C-alpha cells in the first residue's frame, strides 16, 4: 500500500470502516485497505464514515449505533435505516438532496447501482479510443426505472449523461418525476415515459429516429413472490440477521420489481427479442443478470437474435457477485460512424 493511502485518523474512523482490513494500528494511525471488488471510480471503495454521514444527515442519527463487533454502523435489516443511510450517501457523495418514494417500493443499494454505471462507462471509453464520453450528448435509456429513479439520478450526477426513464407502473413514474422535479441539477436531464403495454420493452418507448448510446436494465429476477421472499431470507441468514424471516419481510418491493413469469431469463429474452426491432437505435443494449445459471439461455437468445457483439462484465459488491450482459447489432462501419457523429 502506498504512503498516500496512510493517514492519521481518530479512533472512530476505524470503527466506521468495518468492511476493511486495518493493516496497522499505533495510537490513532491507521492504514485502510480499499474494497478492490468495487469499480476503481466507485466513490464507496473506502467504505462509509457513519459518524460524518449522521452529522450531515440528521435523519440518519437515530439509526447509527455500535454493532455486535462494536463498529459504528446501521442495522441493514431495518428498511427505514437503509433508506436513511441511502439518502445520506446520495446527499454527501452525489449532491442529491431530494430522494423520496413510497415505502412499498424497493430501496436500491447505492454502491452497486453506481458500479453498473461505471462499468458501462468503461464500455464507451474502450470504444472511444480511451476517452470517456461524458455530458448531455450521451443518451441512456433506463428500462424499469422504478419509483426511486436511481440510475438516471446517479448517471447524471456522475457523468452528466441524459436519460429517458421508462416503467410500466404509473405510481413509479409519478414518484420518479417528483424526484427529478425537485432537483434543479437533474430537471432537464431526465425524461420519464410510461410503458402502456407491459408485454413490450422498447416498442412504445423508443421514438422514430431516436438514438441511445446505452440501455440499462435491472430486471425482475424471480419467477414468483414466494421465491423472492425465500431469497431475502437466505440473504439475511448469510449476513447473520438474528431474525432472518422478519428481516426479509421488512424489505419492500412491488411485484413488478421483484418477479415476472419465467424470472429474469424470460424478461431478458423478451428484451432481446424486442431490441431486434431497433438494431440501429442503440450502441449498447444491456441488462443485469443475477443468476449465473441464466447465462446459457441468454446467450442462446442473443445468438438467435444475430447480435454482432456480446459482452459479459462481472461485478462484485461485498458478498454478492453479479454481472451484466451487453449486446449490439451495429456493424463495424456503423459503429465508426456512430462514434464520429456522436462522441467525437
């Protein structure tokens, strides 16, 4: 570890970083190891200073307490604590000070959502001779944006990209619009569109002549609400929650956010099929894939779609290993023309 990563901190600093290895400890001098499983540009690689977060975000104060290891933290099995923690992260790291949505909707984990965006940015950077395309010329379509509208808010805060955010749920769209309207930074950077046909993904959303550099999607992963519930119970058992079943039930989520018939394989397969109707409308289509066992079916669907390029990018946040699959229908000449016209 370089000397630049070593500094003198008060004792509470070490307590606020329970996920990191304390390499040395002499009086109040510490070395903190970065979370190398997060993307290098992820602002959360050094963990969380819960004390400062609570000081800057008073709503978080009541939830910051010593855990069973005597480290300052929050109870991640408490939905309200997680919401307060996530709001504090958005405020301190990204300048997003208004972020509200109904309690019955999912509260997304901020570091993992940021990681997906950073790795997508890498795809663009690699295509663009190592130069990262930023700013409003990069247009991104978020499929299933949810009530939190988290990807457009983060994507604009980090890279100044502009977004179209779609969803089949009118309440989610209304909530997303409120979050956007209450932020001067994002008000003109995000447009929300309601998908009136839940059987369609891109049809009815992408307009004639419209171009997107990226498509992102966090699909419903489960094929039943019961499986979603059992998955949550397993998660909390792994994390050591004393009451795993009640912890799982304490987490919200609308049915459309958590499950669809056939699970993520069916949803992503439908997404691939619909993307074939818009082969020159997007440079990279992509979707998160939760289960590694889903990949063979997804690859087969992409093969049948005659996608020209397919990329699988693995990511890891803490105990969870995830990935996303990206595909493109553009030929090499079409890719070159796209880069020249949009990114140069």
